[in-house]
């Protein structure tokens, strides 16, 4: 958006009307998907209260946890940063620094790779008929991988926004012919490097579980799930759209709150680029 090769009219269109259209569609999905999960679980009587439906969810199931973690991290890390990066003024502080690959790792890796891991876990069981190899490791793997990769994304964003560390350069710590000094960013690079190694190990753990499942996994027969969507008096429960979705509504408000805080913070950081006044 800050590149001079793009015309001003294209930049204004892409960062206003086109961006708003994409954001509105994303917000619909951000509410609809967890709302559908909440309505379905409440209809089956799986957890009451505000978040009982969420706490009682099958988090030990790697297919479920991978999918839900990908949705959450994609929204909070990839979605919010994408809107800010695609805003014409804020893009001046994002353009061509390490925060850009931080955003794309949050979308393509956390949002996509993690979701495909969840799909693969279900395919191994339902298509190949194999139970997960090393079930305890399989349950831990999505959290291990998602947590490490989330730190990688955050460190990239910190290094780019707070220190201006460039991307697409062979040496971000020593740029010949310039007076830039990135030594204050070294602690963030250490955390970045450790988290990157851990995320690679988390990805390798998925490969071990998947290949082990195909080679030595026990046979798996999907259980017959009875329809437990009944009302307390024994009759049929209300349709899903009549179930309470207050938990999702609260989570959506939290998401909007984080969005506003990060938006304001990015405008503050942009205001520090050029000081106005004596």
C-alpha cells in the first residue's frame, strides 16, 4: 500500500471499500462458526452456563483442537493484523518490514497449515480406518505447534513494528552502508529463533504421528453416535437456531475489544515516526 508503483486511486479503493467488504465477510464468519458450535453443543446438553459448551468440548481430540486453534489464532493474529496492514496510513509502519511475514505466518501457517493438520487427523481415522499412533502425543501436538508458531508470529511483528527490521534482506542485523543499529532487537531475535525451532519440532511431531498412524496404528471403527438432542421432558429439542449463543456473543465482544486496542496502538506507533513541533 505504500509502494509508489501503485496508483493512489487503486490504493484508496483497495484500502477502503474493498477492505470493508472483506472485513464484513470475515466478521460474519467469525461469529457464525463458533455460534454454530455453541448452538449445536447446547442443543445436545453438552455444557451449560456462559462457556460450559466450550470448556466441555473434546480438546484432547487433535482433529478438533487443531481446527479450533487455527480459527482462534487466525482471527486474533492474522485477521486483525491483516486489516491494519491493509489500511493505507497504517501500512507506512508495516511496509516491507518483518511484521509482514509475521502476518502471513499467522494466516498461512496458523490459519491454514494447522487447519489441514486437523483435517488430516480425521482423514487418518475416517478414511484409512486407523487410530492415532501415540494418542497422548497426538493430543499435545496441536497445542505445541500452535503455541510455538504464535510466538514466532508475534516476534516477527514486534521486530518489524517496534524496531523497523526489514524483510527480504540477507542480513537484518548488519546492513552495509547504513547507520541502522538493530542491536536492541537481539533479545527478540533470540526468542524468535527458539520459538522457530520449537515450531519445527511440532511440525515434525505431526509427521511422526501421521506416518506412525498409517504404518502401525490400530484399526479404528467410528462409534455410533446417538442423537442426544432432546429437551428435558424427553421430547425433541428446539432447533439449533433457537439455542442461546450468548457465549459466542461475549467472545465476539472480546475480539472487537482487542481489535480496537491494537488499532489504537498502531496509530500511536505511527504517530511516533515523525515528531510534530519543536
